[in-house]
């Protein structure tokens, strides 16, 4: 097994046994140097977004003082859920290695697969509807006119 995946696995087990969250760990590496190691913190922080990948991205970003993690690689014990995958893409991480697929997480009760179903347009219990608002479009244009950073 890859040394970084071993580190992610060790951190996942530690967090799981401490009751911090599910069996998920993540490691972010740049130039073979470990920048961040994290486990799922959902239960510890009462934060449904505190997945291992998100926590690791936050730590690496803080360490490097940037939102752009270009050149970094992430190792995760599980296939990143859609939220984590979006965060990985927003962070400009181009390489992702994972240990177990989403269906295996579903097999122990996690709902990642339900999110994938929603994204494919399949019927779920989520109600989502746009409320067209010109004021929001105006706000977006205002941001563009201010020449603010696009990320």
C-alpha cells in the first residue's frame, strides 16, 4: 500500500475510534511532502461538511496561505463524495487517489450514492427550485465590475 494511503487509513481509524466521525481519512501531499492529514470530523464538530477531504483542504490551504492547491495530490480512504470532489476541483487539486468506492460506503449506511443519483437527475427527496431574481444577477455583475478575484 502507498505510504500516503497508509497515513490516511491510520488517521481515519484514529478519528473513528475517538468518535470524531466515520471511517474516512485524507492526506494532502505536495512534492512528496505531507501538508495535511485529517480524519472525518462531522460528529466532533457537529458539521456535516467536515469530511476528511474538506478538513485536509482547509489545513493545507491555511498552511500554504492560499486557496489554490495546484500541484498537490490528495489521498483518501474513500471515494470523495460530490461535495468533496467539488472542493478538490475548486482547490485545483488534479490528482486524487482513494481506497474504497462510494457503493462500499453505502453498504455501511453512508448516503453518497443518493447524492450521485440526484446529480444524475433521478428522483430523490430533495426539493430544489430556482427563484429568478434580477437583484442577484446585478450583484454578480457588480462583483465582476470590481475586478475581484475569481477562483
